[in-house]
C-alpha cells in the first residue's frame, strides 16, 4: 500500500510502499478515505523538538482520519467490514485510574495514533477498535476526518456557557475557527477571532465570526475594550500556543471570566497570575483531546443540526503524492483544513 512515512530524523517525509498491515485481535484494518493534516503532523514533518522527543522512527504518521472497515480482529464484536468510522486519536490503556473513572482522554499511559504508533497517511491503517467512532450515514468521510479537531473545539467550549456571552478566540487556524463556530452556534452575543494572517481572518469571518482582528495591525486589548465598552470578554479561548499572547489574552478577560487554554506552548510561560487570574478570580481550564465519547456525541449533534458548515473549513485537498506541496501550504499557516484523499 502507498504510505507516507517519517523515516529519517530530519525535515521531510517519504512516500513509500508498505505491506498491508496485519490486524491485531482488538483492532480494525481500515481503508483510509480522508486524512487531515494537523499541527502535530507539521511538527513531525519539520522534525522539531516536539517530534524528536516523542517519536521513534520509522513511523507512519497522520491521525485525523475517516475510513471504511475492511477486516476486524477476533475479539472485536461491535464493528463489521463495511462500517464507516472516524478515529479518536488518543488510545487509552483501559486500566489506569483515569480510564476507570471516565477520563480515558487523559489516560496515564495514553498512546497517540501517528505519534507513538502507526497512523493513517496511507491507503490502509490499523485502528484500535476502542478508538473507532461509527460515522452517522449522513456525515461524509471528509467531515468525518475533521471530527477529531472539531471535537477539541467542542470540548473547549463545553467548559463554559457561551450563551449570551462575549467570546474571544485567539487563533484562527481550523480549531480556532471551529471554536468560534461553536460559540456562535451556542448563542454567544459576540464572537471575536484573533489571528495574524488575512486568509485565516477572512475564513473566520466567512464562517460566521462577528468581528475579526489582525493582531499585527491593531492593538487587540484596546480594540476589545472599545468593542465591549470597557466590559471585557466573558470567555477567552487560547489556541495559538504563543507565549507572548497569554498576558494580552487575559487582559481582554473581564473579572470573574473564564479562560480556556488549548494551544500548546513550546515551554514554560511567564504569566502575571496575580493580576490576570487571582485578582480577576478568573477560572482557568486546561483542555486536551476529546472526552470519550461524550464530546463525539456532542460534535455529531452539532453536525447533524445542519447549522454548522464544517465543509467550509476544508480549504485544500491533495492526493498523497502531493504531500510536499500540502505540507508547504500547511506550514504557511494561511489555510483552513488540508485533506489527503487516499
Ligand atoms: Zn491532531
Ligand atoms: Zn489508562
């Protein structure tokens, strides 16, 4: 089968031919239909510190995907060949404290598809049955492949009550735009999206965000102060992972507001906790992945409502052969979701 693997500890990837993987007794062998490029895949492609410290090569990467089940392992009872699935990428151990108390998504011994074990930038993939989500018949494979990143936005906003609130989201990459869409759909009074590229701000606006601000062109804290008539925002969602932004982001938050941290900072962060958290009595949430399977049910409901156009966030589609072009575009941070059609 065609497969895009990471085989050398340097920038790039290799498109190669691999034998069809053998299905384990608790796994599904699936035919990949759509696979999306995630920020993690860019780290892997670039081979930066994040990737080098986590991965053993060679590895088939790619983890946000949808697929059709081809074969099931002998212990698998609830899936059959022909089933349409999307992948939950956090593979829980099933036995630790978290896994046995409903917190599988933060399993102590969690493995991540396409990072610690083979992923899905290929024609076929192995998906642990415990991580397979059956796609509703009305949800396309393309949308199915984006349910994982969409789920992060759904999970992030689920910590808050956006109805009637002023919500600001730092970062208009795909997850940032999803977060803005979820806030809007959930009844927010005003949704503000922040980014530094025109393309992404335009896409956010197109997807329904009320106000977009380019942090390179305006003083975001001053602008938000004007927009909210000095009130500040009720909810801040941080998705940039940019250390310089955190203090600015919390300056926009009103006293007693909520801040949800999702973007991964590349190291320790200097944050004025006294002024921005303690004196404000801000509530700070850390969010990772998706709650299994609560977030997936909610994400599915949002999609089935027909009021949220996730397809609009997919801006580019490539065959696997054009991976270099796809990654170059992904690195530019000017696009929505980029999908491989395999
Ligand atoms: Zn991802
Ligand atoms: Zn566990």
